[in-house]
C-alpha cells in the first residue's frame, strides 16, 4: 500500500464521528467467533432451560419461546443497522479511493503520452522512420476520458457502442 493511501486511510479513520467509531467497534465484535459462540451458548441455554431440563430454573419462556424470538428479532434489527452504518462509511472511503486512483491514472497516462512523444522525436532525429507506426501515433494521442465515460454510459443504457475507439485526437 502506498504512502498516499496509508495516510489517506489514517486521516479517514481519525475523522470518523464518535458514533461511527462505536459502530465500527461493534461491527468488529459482531463479526467475531466470540460473538457467534456467545449467541449459540445463550440460545442453547435458553431453550434447554425453558424446556425444563435444568432443575432449579423456573421456566420463564415456554415453547414456542416468544421472548427468545422477540429478543433475536431485536438483535437482528440492531445488528443490521450497525453493520449498515459501518458499510456506508466504508463505501464512502472506497469512492474517494476510486476517485484518487482515477486522478492518478489520468496523470500517469498524460506523462506516458508525453514520454512517448519525446521518444518519437528522439527516434526521428536519429533517422528512425516511425511514420508508419499507427499504434505509436494512437498512444501519443492519449485517451479521451469523456469519450470513455459516454460510451460506458451508453453501454449501461443498453445502446450499441464502439469502446475500441478510446483514443481521441483532441485529448492531448
């Protein structure tokens, strides 16, 4: 992981509101084997105790275990909300990372196109004929991001596309 992404992640973790930090801690605990084991133990104990198999414990929730069902339903609702809060934050961080990746890729593409252009000029000064290298010319033109976006939108809308035409003369 690069230094930029690490520092970005650290900043995002520090910026979280207190309630989100709590939700993240709960989500971590709820996703653990210990929480699963606790629930299994609690449910088994509850059922065995309320079937009257443990002497000394009065049956407080007879079959069909109305209180257990209500408790499990409330637990499921609360767990779902907490997990959704945590996932929403993670999704926002993911969107920012994607945008960062896109910006870095656009910069890298411009740098590569510029480097190829310089290399082509050097080769031509050395007397190397590159006039018939159409692939190199296409690479030097660069990629039109707006053209790709339009074509992807068309593809998602179900319209025919020509995604093989990524490069545009006007994208230098």
